[in-house]
C-alpha cells in the first residue's frame, strides 16, 4: 500500500472527529464513540493490529481517563468548596476592584494565572483551574472554556517544570546515539538540549506575545453584545504589555536557566506587572467592556453549573487574602512537589500500576497524590477547616462535582482509548508505521525543502491526536530529527519547531476541550469551542512555520551536529 493511501486511512478517524464535532456540530458524547469505532476498524482491517493490542490500548486509555478525571474532579471540587464557603464572591469582588473590564480580567486569570499553573503542573491543569474561576467571576461558560484552551499554547512547552522538553524530547530521541555523536564532535547532550530549549523559548516568545490580544479580540467578537472585533482591538496596548510582561522573562529564563522555570518565572513577573498596571490605569482603555446582561446570553453559552454562582453570597465575612489562600496553597504545593526531588519521590511512592497490559508491553501507572487531583483534594480539606465550613456544605460541593464528572467521563472513556490505539498501532502485521508517524511521513515526503514551514503543523497534529505536548514530542521527535538530518538543516531547530507546534496543538486537542468543558459543566458544545480555538492555532502554526523557514534557509541556524 502506498504512503498516500496509508496516510488517507490514518487521518480518517481525525477527519471524522472534525466533521462530526466542528462541521456538523454533533456533541462529543455522540461523536466520539463513532470515532473510536472507526479507529478500531482501521486498526484491525488496514493496519492488521492484533485484537489483544487494540484491547490493551483501550484498557490503557480507560486507565489514563481515570487519572484525567481525578484532576478534573479535584479542580471542580475546590471551586465548589470555595463557592459554598463564600470565598468565590470575595474573589469576584477582588477582580472587580483591580479592574471591572472583562478583557483585563481575562489577561490576569486566563493568561497569567493560567501560565503559572501550567508552569507548575501542566497536563491540562490550567484549564481545569482557570476555566471555572473565570465562570465564578462572571464569564459565560463557553467563553471561559475558550480562554482556558487558548492559554494552552505559549507556556505549555515548559509546563510541569519543563516536562515536554526534558522528558518528551529526551525520550522521543535516540539520545544515547546522539550523545555519542555529539561527544565525537566536541560537544555534549546537555549543550544540545539547551540549544533546543533556547530556540523553543525565543520562538514561543515571538509568537505568544500576541495571544492576550487574540483572547481579547475573540472575547469581544464572539461574546460581546455588539459582536465587535474593534472593541477587542481597542485594548491592543495593554494586551501587548500583558504579553511582553510574560514572554520577556520567559525567554530570558529559557535561554539562561533551562527548561524547568520559564513559564513559572514569566508568569510571576507578568502577574506582578499587569496587576500593578491595571490598578494604576496604565494603558487601560477609558471605556470599560463587559458582557451583555446574563438574561441576554444564548443558552449554549451557559451551563447549570454556572448559573448556580449567581445565587451565592458570602455567608460570613472573608478577607480577600483568606479567600485566595486555597489557590495560593495549590500553586505552592504544585511547585514544591515538582521542584523538590525528596518530596516528589515520597508522594510518587503511593502508586497504582498495571504493567504489560494483556501481554502487549503497554504499561500504566498512577500516583494519585502526585497528580494535581490529589493536591487539590488536600487543599479542599484544608479549606474546609480554614474557612470554617459546615459538613453539609462540603457534602453539597462533593455531590455537585460528582454530577459534572459523570458527563465528562462518558466522553473521555472513548476519546482517550482511540488516541492510544492510533499511537500504539506501530506494532502490526502490515509492516506500517504507527498512524501518526504515517501522517507525518506523508507531509515530509510531499513538501521537501519547505518542510520547516510544516514542521510545527506536524507537531500540532501530534498534540491534537494525543492531547499532550509531551506525548507529541515523544512520538514525533525522532521523525523530525530524521527529516532535518536528511535535508541537511539544523536538527535542534527542527526539534524546537516540533515542540512549539505541539504546544499550539493543545488548543484544539479534543480530550483537552472535553476536560476543560467538564470543569464548568458545559458538555455538548465541544465542536463550537474547537471552531474558535482553531483560529489562534492556525496563527501559531503559520507564524512558527515562517520563523522556521527564515531560521533554516535565510539565517542558516546551526547546531553542534552540523560541524
């Protein structure tokens, strides 16, 4: 079978998902079972994957779904706990005191606070935390999900304290062979990896500075009373300031300190600068922008979960500091558990695992205390005592959170297994590469010397399929390396384009959209969200592709392997 025909069959499940969700606007709970069945059929008939491998991949996917739901449940429960304690009302008022302008609130909560959570935890946590927080302060659920997905771009390559680079790229390459080659050339793996890190940081900084502008423009265009692009454009100076406040320290950290801290340090600097500027009115538009009155919102913007917030009032006086303490604790605990090897080792020791699933060599492990879900539940317990809540209030919060999880679980239980089937399809009787690799190979063979322009799109495709920058890098790094080597261009820069593109792909990853939607109880609108977030994804891939072409063919970027 020709490569083109292989690519056609490989892309069919992805195309079907796009047609059903985005084109026909069918809900994910109806679409994803069909997409799963199509992936299974293609795996059996075309790739000739064994029954046991398909089943093992399905089981692996279901187990991963449990870990995803664990994180979502923790995030929802914390929010519901704060709702019942009265803290959310105080937090909402606090944001209004910084600025009543919803565009500025979006930059602070989604962009900067979201970037911080991504830097500390990764794995979709910023959407799980920032999205419901936006709803709590008065954003429509759909708008909150859109913003929560858009933040899963610039900070993602250095999310979870650098995991997509340090593990994703590292594990995706034949690092031992490359290290030997580098040593023979008078260099080292550490130098090579730092070059990749620096290039990722610079490329993201150039492209990501405009993401706050995209957030504001899309907010006013899709959720404003007048559906206006210009209202979003009127805040350009502040959005650029908000973008640069993050990307400048972010890039400098990546260049001089490595992959662990760019997103963390960038967001901390950014939060301090932007909150101070907003309070002082620096670059803030004279005319404040807000959503139309809630009664004018279309039904598809909202959820039952969201509407309950309006009825909440603070039952007892809680200071703003006291209200924010739970979120501050989450951030501190996430950083400590990711930075301290001793703490990480200790809490990771409590682990559930399933090794060699059905004898197919697939492994799953889950450390519930190390996952953000465990930390969120710990903070919920602290909040219960700290905010002096009654047990019935906590019970109500648990009940509300459980209801939301059930809907998300049904969708994810099909979405994640189909992803694992695609990724694990490389072991088969047909002799074909795995489906994602086949798609990437087809692109590479079709475009030749202009491939650097398409490299970020390949990375984005990997993330769209896998829902993870890290997994995309692990899956495609060696392929991207091989293409660059064959073309005689910088392998390090090509890997940087892969990592940046994979970050952009997170904005449209189906199971990320489902997970973010679940945190605010907004199910059945996943296609609408993707129709919106594909705009910044396309922007990201095109700009990064242009940077790739300029870097490779005009500036002649090199690396130690090109000596």
